[in-house]
C-alpha cells in the first residue's frame, strides 16, 4: 500500500471534487443562495475526503 499511497490520495481528492461540485450544484439548483451552496459543496468535500483518508490510513495500518 505504501508504494501507491499517493495514487490513492489523488483518486480520493478527485472523487471529493466530484462530490463537492455535485453537492454545491444541487444545493444551488434547489434554491440555496450561491454563497451557501459553495459552503455546502465545501462541506461535502471535506467530509468525503476526511472519511476516505481516515479509512485509507486505517487499512494501511492493519496491513502492517
């Protein structure tokens, strides 16, 4: 896992960007003002990436 950890981080961040754009866009389409929609997207990004990196770290430590 250590040799490809950077690749997994890149995949997680890319997926997080998709989650952020989707969340912000759907919030905006639902009538939320743009600044709050941006915050909704940022919250989705932070939550997704934080959880995914925590799972990745947990799995890497259990393999050692």
